[in-house]
C-alpha cells in the first residue's frame, strides 16, 4: 500500500516547500534569483531564455512534481496561455509514479485509415486493467491529420494520443494540471461583436421628460424647434472575430 501511494505521499510532503514563496519573502527572493540565473544561462530552451518569470513558474512545477528543474525546462512550454508538456514526459511520469503494475503498453489493429491503437495499464491499487483507444478515423474526423506526422508515423502518434488519454482518465494526478501539447488541436473561437445601441433623438428625450412629469401631450420635432437627428447604429463590418488556434509542434 505504501508503494502504491508513493506519488501522492511525495506530493503532499513537498507541498509546504512548494508554496513557501507565497508567504516567505526570503523564499521568494531565492526562487527569483535561481530563475533569473537559469534564464540568463543559455542552457535552457529559447522560450525560457531571458524570461525569468517563465523560469520561475517552471521551477515551481519542478518542486511540485518532484522533478529536476532541467527536466521541466526541456519538457514544458506555454501553449495558448497554458503550461504544457509532451506526451513522452506524461508517459514517463505515469510509468514511474507507483500507480501502475508495470508500465503502459499498446496494441495495434488495422492499417491506414483503419488503424486503431489501444493503450493499456494495470492499476496497482485495484488490479484493474484500464484502456484508452484512439483511431485514425477519429484523427481524420477531428482534423489531427493537419499535423503531417499523423500520416508519416501514424502508429507512433496514436500511441502518444492514446497514452495521454489513458493518463487523463485514470491518473490525472500524474500531470497536476499540465496540458499535453499533442492534444491541443485547431480551435475556432467565435467572439460576438458588441451591440451598439441607436442614439436617442432630442424629441424622444423631451417626451420621456413629459411622461416622467405626468403630462400627456407629446412633443413633436416641430414643437421642439430642433431637428430630430437620429444616428444610425454603427455597423460592424466584421461582426464575428474568428481566432484560429493551431496545435503545438509534434513531440519530436
């Protein structure tokens, strides 16, 4: 039982230290200096170079997950505003988490557009065999194939995909909220344009005042002595903004 809860126990033990920067100024300053040193080192990936803020977040994740900082720098990045990692890193963490008997394995069925890949694992706590299947038909239907790797090495890509699905379904604690870049697909975000209301005329304003005063005689434009300019509502030439979010690079 102690071995089966290794990942959870370790995370609980690390939690106080991982959150020390929130209430300890010295801990925050130290973490910031370390992050700044990494950002200036030239030994981290380009998306961390010169960005101590991003390095600091990666260090926080490293402490929370119990991983070496250099592993987190190599395996994480920000995609569409969300910290994300690779499928291979997710699989590696699941295999060493202590939550499984053995490691994640795969079976393949069919070829070409009929290819199906199923990821399987045995949960240590219950002995239950859990599975997650991904098919090329799904990849085509959801347009994952815009990534050319789904055509050049389909079995490998479906392995990544089925494994991360398995992890998210049965052991989400492995990633602690990290996204998986192979799962980020093209999304169209439709933003409704703001509604521009028509401006009120002078006559309409006067009539509202009369009604508020309890009078019944409405004022016409001629009575008011002013023309009643009615501004047309502004027409938005682009009523819907479409933002295309493309998926991240493949894991290679």
